[in-house]
C-alpha cells in the first residue's frame, strides 16, 4: 500500500511539481531560486519523492521531510541517498501535529496527507508556525466536489473506495481523530485551516486530474 500509493504520485513529484506547478506560483518560485537558499519542510512526505522532486528542481534549497510512519521514513532515507541528495534533504520521523516541531521555512508542503491525519488542525497549526510571517503553506489534496451528491463523479466514487479501505481506518488508528477520510472537500479544509489560525484558503489555478492545490494564507 505504502509503495503503491507513493508510486501513483511519484511521476507528478519528479516531473511536474518543480517543472510546472511550483514555477506557476511566481513569488514562491522567485524565493526558491533566490539566495540565501530557501528552506522547505515537506510534512507527511511518505517515501520522499516530493522532497526529492523539489530538491532536484531547485538545486540550492534544503528540504526537511517529516513523516510519522517508520517504514516510510526508512524508505525515504534510502531514496534520498540513492538520489545523491543526502547533503540537502533530511528525512525525520516526526508527527506533523507535534507543536514542538521547530524551525523557520520559506515553504511548507503537505501532499495528499492532511486527510490522513488524526489531528489535521494541529498539523496545520504547526505548518503555519513553521512558515512565520513570510513563508508559503501549500497543501495538495483530493480534487473532489464542494458538496456530497449521490450522483457523484467516477473519481469521487474511487476516492470513497480508498477512504473506506485505507485512509479512514489509518486516520482513525490514533485517537482522538478528526476521522476525515479521503474525500476531504474544500469547505472541510477551510474549516481546519481557520481553526489552525489561517485567514484564508486560496485555490491555486493548477490543473491536475486528482489534486486541488491550496495556498493557506495568514
Ligand atoms: C497518502 S500518504 C502520502 C505520502 C506522500 N506525501 C505522497 O503524496 O506520496 C500520507 C502520509 O501521511 C503520513 N502521515 C499521516 N499522519 C501524519 C502526521 N500526523 N505526521 C506526519 N505524517 C503523517 C503517513 O504516514 C503517510 O506517509
């Protein structure tokens, strides 16, 4: 499951994220290519492809990847070493909701993981804290409708399958849990973001079949 899921996103992270999506956010792109080298935190990094993709696309940046799954962290460290990025990418076993997570980052990302978290508000609060006044918080999560309808799209039906068989039980293994599940709609993310202290959630004009990209502001 861990590898299968990572494999589904791998091409996006290695070939689109740093080549197409991040450059389409001009102020962020400008910071990622500027000096002093930018610092990026990639929470819920899984086996590390997003951290590797960002570091490859922006050859000066330093990326800290955080995940609470031991096996994913071990695999991510192996992938980072194989990519020859040990000097700029560090992967750590951490809970993103841990308020003790410290540092100051220019970009904090969460790719397809907020909906898996038992405490999404806690994680978003930490992400806000890590970026301070000037950094960017970028979340990518499932592209689903604003509201539930019985006549849903094929993709939403597919996501509900994932939710029942994987994301919801995984997200509820730690208690207490928000119990979000795969189908995290925009109003749900907005609610979590506001509870975490953000002023607004912008939907970025980035076209992807599976994901909506959000920039959390304030
Ligand atoms: C669906 S996977 C996505 C992994 C990777 N971002 C990707 O897109 O391939 C969700 C990841 O979030 C991690 N995760 C869940 N809750 C977490 C938390 N509280 N702190 C850090 N990582 C967490 C899981 O261990 C898992 O690796």
